[in-house]
C-alpha cells in the first residue's frame, strides 16, 4: 500500500510516531557522528584530508569512550544532556548533515552545469 513512500516515512507509519521526531533524530545522528569524528582525530574542519564524509572512528578509544559515556546515561537524563556531553551543544543542528553532504552537492552542481541539465520543475499552468 505504501510502496511509494520513502524509508523514513514508511518507518514512522509502521511505528505510529511523528515524522518530525524521526527527522530530528536523523539530524542529531550526523551531529553525533561529527563529534565522534572530532574525538577520534579523524575530522578537522577545513582539512581536505580529514573530511566529515570520510571519517572512520573504528578502533578509536577516544570516540568509543565518549559514546560509551553517553550511552551509560540511558534514559536517566533528558536527551539534550546526552547531546551536550558528546557534542558540547544542547540543541540539535543540521550543520553536520549539510557539511557531510556538501561534497556531493558541489559535485552535482558542477555536473548539472557541465551537462546543461535543468534542475527542478517548470510551472506549466496552461494545462489547468
């Protein structure tokens, strides 16, 4: 019945939860990833050798300990407290998500320009 739905939407349909909650969690996952990468020394803003989209925290004791500390809080603390322990911020931010996908966005802009591709839809109201 929902074969046309995207994965996030279908997941929230099945769990009867609000889609905005899921999208907020998606944003914070990138925020958490960025913080873990910084702790692992795998990400340095502006360093083309240590980009967020190429970060690997595998076997990083610093990142692992930071994640362990947050996970140990369980549900005993509100989520902003846990987010602050790891990221230093109490509020969710889409900045890490945007930064993660910036290389893809830049490539798409360049490719579309080179191909002369039209992006988006043109309003053609004459049919109505």
